[in-house]
């Protein structure tokens, strides 16, 4: 590269290699033009749909199964882009007939990338997943204008059908769910009531009732025990007084024996009353436990009945939503504008291909010229001689034009 030390040397090199440069640039330009022309056109057509918020869910109470807009749109798109649906479109419109060797997986992927469903609200794409889109735009991008319009309208019709089906299925599933829940809770109520009745029968003797006389009996026993305690005190005093006399007469011995018998009877009666009192107190403890268990049964039944009432209300709301969905379905899903054939194709990048191709061919031509100079490094001027050897030439003989004369 020592021979290219100035702008003059570079211009001289370009002039010498003008044939290589011109040939390379022309060949690259021709190849770029062929590639640009061979790129197919793409046409985009859009159909516009009006999707109102379903009144069957807008009027229903909260929690009765309304579909969020984001989930609804994802569900519709997923159902539209399933493999069987895409293959059905390919067979219906005889797509990819010119490329029979292309695999079904690649065909399905190309078709999925050719469709787009954009929700629109107020002229701008919405971002709120809970907000229902007022307008949907279904766009199809195809090689021909007619095919783009036909497929956009086909997909729009399928969006309407799927929208209707999705709403109906959701309402039906909601109704079935609340009906099953109501039936399940009713079975739980029956089971608790049966368990409660069995427990009551097993503990009937300890459960408090309106005929329960245990408090009265305990008061009676207390009174009798107090009376017996007083009688025992007096009897024992008399007995001790008699026994303190010695010797006892026959009458006194008989009286002492009678008093002793009375003391024995009163002691036995006192023990019986105390045992009965213990039984009543133990029965009272069992009654408290049984009553607590019965109250637990009552609370559980109350909760289940509240749940049953709530499920009944939601089931009734779901039935109302089902009727509204059946009656107002045709008013909610409207095709506002069918797709028409576009007049102009989308930008296919032909100009960009030409520009990059021409720039690449010019760079390649310049590289070839530099390579030829490197393969044949010839000193062609005094400046090149001075830069390469450090010696300044005394004189230079210019190249003479024309043919040499002969004698």
C-alpha cells in the first residue's frame, strides 16, 4: 500500500482499474435489481368489529363469572390460531399450492404471523385488561389484495362466532358451578343435621331441657342435708350424754340404742344425698359439654345455610345472565366494516435492497482494485520513489503518447 500515499495516487489507481470497478459495480447493481424485483408484494386488509360489554355480565352481581377483557381476548386469539383452524383456512383458500414441499408446521407458523387482532378504544390501543374494547380490528397480510380481504373477513366472522360461543359457555359453566355448589352445601346441611340428631339422642339424659328439674333437686338436697346435719348434731349430743352416765339403766340403754340407730340411718341418708349431689354435678358438667357441642352444630348449620343462601342468589343471577345472553346476543357483536381490497401494497423493502446492494457492490469493487494493486506493487511516480527509497529523483521521463517512429 506504499504506492497509495496521496489522493492523486488513489485517483490514478481508480482510473487504471476503471474496468474492474465498472464491471463489479454493474454486476452488483444488476443482481440487486433482480433480487429487489423478485421480492413479492404484501397486501394488508382490515375488518372492524364492534364488541360491546356483555350486559349479561355487566348487570350481574360481582363474582357471578364475568369475563375480563384481557382474558377474553387471549381466549379468542388462542382458539382462532389453533392448528386445525389454520389448516382449515389453508385448505379452503388453497394456500401454499405453489410450494407443496413446505411442511405443515411452517405453513401454520406463516399463517399465524399473517393475522393480527388489535383492540381499539377511542382511536388508541387499550392497555386496561379490565376494560372491554369498543372496537376490534382484524388484519390479514397476504401476497394478493383479494386474498388479504377475503381472509380478513373470514377471521372477523370467526371472531364473532367465537365471541358468542365463549360468552355462552362461560355463562353455562357459571350456572353449573353454582348449581353444584348449592347441591353440595345442601348435602352438607343434611349430614350435619343427621349428626346433630344422633348426638342429641345419645346425650338426651344430660342435655338441658324445659323439663330439667336438676336445679330444684339440688336445692332440695341442700335443704335436706342441712336438716340432717342439725339432727345428727343433736342425736350425737344426746348419745354422748347418755353414754357418759355409768352404769346405764335398762331404759337408758334402750334409748341409747334407739339414738344410735337414728344416727346410723341419718348418716346413711346423708351419704346417699351427697352421692346424688355428686351425680347431679357430674351430670351438669356433661350437660355443659353437650350443650357446647350442640351450639357448635348450630353455628355450623348457620354458616352452611348462609352459604346456601349466597349460592342460591348467585345461581339465580347466573340464570338471569343466561337469559340476557340468549336474548341480547345479536345486539352485542356487530361487524361494523368489512375488509376491502387494498389499492397499494405494503412497503416490501425493494428500495432498501437496491441501496444496500449497490453500496455492497461498490465496496467489493474498491476491495478488488486495492487487491490488484497489492499483488502488483509498481512505482509509478517520483513521489512514490521518494517515499519508498528516501531518494529524490533528479529527472523523470514522462510517458509519451503515440507510436514510435521507424526509419
